[in-house]
């Protein structure tokens, strides 16, 4: 994960040096969801019939190769083209890793594993940009990118030591055609219709998180123009938030067995939303720090809980396709929602927009909690060796 954050630091600097445009830098953050909309239609159909471990290895090597090309890019068109390729590789990696983890880690250990993984990701959020900044100061942007590429290659090398959990018969792999993609869409649709509760919970989680994504997209403008923070205070705020995430993830990785899966999800979501509400009503650096520390601390509870819930209830045979379709829906909603919020904020005050989003998110989270805590649905949150719901 740290390799990703190092790469983000350097690519933002290169784009700004080439263009001097804040809009061009902001455009970097649209590439990934737009690429997801195009690729997620068929990535699941490719992944589910092939070795997830090999797919992850290939995507790491691809990212290493194309990151090496970035310093030689003569203009923004080439840079955006490289970013599209990197986003496609990531679109393959995420569903593959989700499925491979479900195959590799026993059901009763997934919650602990995902908690530790949240700790590693949160640590990367802090350490990655720091490493990137230090490398840029000590060497150069180009050297930093090449070192980042080596980290990706090293990650691919480590994957070779993980066991191959699938016995793939190449003769049985269907060709990746439009009819096959349509057929796989039908498979996912059938799963969702036969497992309405699982689909509802995961889709509800995606919708609620769209509100947080929309608020995050306006974060810089809100903190600096509405709250009046300086750039230094904003940088310090992000670091403090990351520290809160690391502390939350560390405690969760140690004490995860003391929390049921349902309460991890509910406590994580409600408390994270309260952090956003405090953020929306903030008037000073101190008040906004309180909100960010709370949301950063409990975000890891929610992510670890919902990831474990998903892996425990979706059969690994179709997990790649189900994950891809959900991420496709998420990306499409994100693009539309972010544009709508940006347009709304220009018409009415940004403060009112953020407060409205936070309050709607809070009400939605409370309603969502009732569905998660429904006693009749406790089976879906079991963490023992009970078989997954069959498809």
C-alpha cells in the first residue's frame, strides 16, 4: 500500500510542474472512477476463471513498468494515458485480492486478518507520503518513481511465495466475449436476487460511503475557505487524521476478537458519521481535528467489518464478478454525485451543503444500523466454519 501513496505524491508534482494547473491535478482523481466504469463490466468475467494470484502478480508488474515510463512522458496526454493503464491494472487487482484473501484465510480468521490489513493500510497513509516527500528531497521526482516501481516488483516477487489456491484448467476457460459478459451479469443478478439481505447491506454501505466521498472531494475548499485553515494547518490535519486511523487499526488488530462483526460495522459507521457531523459544524482547527480523529479512528472498524461480511457471504466462485459489478455501480454513482455536489456548492453555501450531507449520512447510518442488528439476520454475521450461503 505504501507504494501507492508514494506514487500519488510524485505524480501530482509532475503534473503540476508540467501544467501549473490545479484543475489538471484535480483531473487525476477522476481518472480512476471513470476507468472503473469502462473496465468493471468485464474484469470480473476475466478474473473468476483465472488464477487470482497470477492476476495480482501481473498487475503489479504492469504498474511497475508503466510507472517507469512516467518520467519520460512528453505531455499531459501521455501521462493521462499511463494513468488509465495503471487504473485498469488496479481494477483487476482489487477484486482478485479480495477473492484470493477469501480463499487463503479461513473464515474464522478473516476478521482478525482484515483488522491487521486495515492497520497496514492506515500506516501506509501516514508513512507513504512521508517516504515520498523524503525521497523527492533527497533524490528527485524521477528517481522516486523508479524506486516506487521497484517496490511494486518486490511486491510481485513476494506473491510468488504465496500458495496457488486454484487448479485452473485452461481448456475450460470461456472466451471473453460480449455474450459471456452478459451471461456473467446474469449470474451476478441471480446471486443478488437470491441473497437480497447481503446485497442490500453491501449496497447500502456503498451508498452511505458516497456521502463521505462527496465531502472528502470538497475537503480542501471547505477547510481553507470556510474554516480558514492555512495550508500548513491542513497538512497537519491530514497527518493527525492518519495517526487516528493508525491507532484505531492497531487497537482493532489486537482486540478484534472482542468485537462481534455486527458491532464492528455499526460502531464504526455511526462513530465515523458523527466525526463527519462534527467536521461539518466545525469553526476552528481544534474542532475540526476532533471530528477528523473520530472519523479516522472508527473508519478502520467499518472497513474491516464490512470486508469480512462480504467475504463470508459471497461464494469465492463468483466473488470477482460480484465485486466488479458493485465497484462499477460505486464508480458511476461517485462521478455523478461529485459533479452534482460541486454544482450545488456553487449555487448555495458550501457550509450548508456539507452540513446537509453529514446529517443525511447520519440518519442513513442509524437506519442502516437497525438492519445490521436485526436478530433474525444474525446468521449472516457468523465467524465460525459454517458454510457460506450457497449459490
